[in-house]
C-alpha cells in the first residue's frame, strides 16, 4: 500500500511538516492494520518467513538512516528509456523524489512490484520536467517491495534527453517500527486464525473422505479376492472342458466311421 503526494512548491512550513508527519503515521498504521500475509509466506516450510515479514528489520543494530539515489545529467537516448530500481525492506519507509530534465520533457512513472502483483504509484505520462523539477513523496506500507522509477524517451524520434534525479528513502523510526510490528502481528494473527479454521474444516472433511475411501478399497480388495477364486475355478473348468470336448469329438468321429464304413474285423460284403 502507498500514500502519495506531489508538489512543485518549496518545502512546507514547520506546522505543515507536522501535519505531513501525522498523515504518514496514520497511513503507516492503516497499512499495518490491513496487513495480509502472502500465500507463499503462509505456506512456507517453516514459520520463520512469516515472522520475519511481521517483525520487519531487527532493532538490534537498526540505525534508520536514509538512503539517497542520485543521477546527474544521465543521457536517455532516442527511442529509449532508463529505470531506477530501489528495493525497500522496512515497512513505513517514506520515499521522496525529484526529477528534472534539460531543455525537453520526458515521460515519468513509478511502479511498486511485490509478490502479489504490481501497483502503479504514479501513472507514466509526459511531464514538463524541463520547466520545473517533478517532485513527490509517498509511503511504502507493504514490503518487501521493488520500486521502479521509469524515465521514458521512447516517444522521441529526434532528441536525446539529459535527466537528473534524486530519490531519498527514509526508513521509519524505531518507535514506528515497534508499533507497526504489533499492528501487523495482530492483523496477521487474524489471517492465520481464519486460515487455520478453514484448514481444520478441510482436514476433518478429508479424514472422513479418506476413511470412506479406505472402506471402499477394502471392499474392492475382498471382491477382487473372490473374483480371483472364481477365475481359478473357471480356468480349471475350462481346461477340463477343453479336454472333454476334444475327447467327445474324437469319440463321435470314430463311432461315425464305424457306422458308415463298418468294423474292420467284420467280413466285407461281396
């Protein structure tokens, strides 16, 4: 989840900054309260993957230092584009950006890629970055997240663009991290409890189905044994009957020969 804002004016006054901080805190709390673990986390072979997502960064050596990504006069060739990928791991991180170009406009957009899909943070569109820096700020509520800043010049057939950017990722304070853990843990526990209930119901139904199938298999095995016995009887009878039929045919032919041709030991008629 993300909270976005954009501006082209100077930094706000102090009391405006306090309001912004409050809005960020509220958005962070909302994102944590609505945290839903991904299927891969729920189905991981050990519970640690899920717990790591809920816990967030370890507070043992946590410094909360901001990360700054800067590009100065970066050429974007004709019919080309560049991307700036940034991996965010701390939930509640605030991302602030400023993008400007020299002499000509560019197309600019931001996406957030997560396991469950891609979120459009800022729709890609042509911007007058050559007239004033394009600036904005947004919150990254769900992590891990790969932010992709796209600076696009594919629409231009004639002009290379020179672009400068500055992207700052400010992780949350330890206090926000600790409160966020508890919110995520509570939300995650509800998801786990719901899935547990569903899994238990399915398990019960599966056990019943398994028992019924085992009974059917046992019955079929018994029937199969009976059929095997019947088959053996039929095979023995078939063998005896084949011999009997062969013998009877031979007897019939010999008797028929005597009746039509006579007996060899009798005198022949003159």
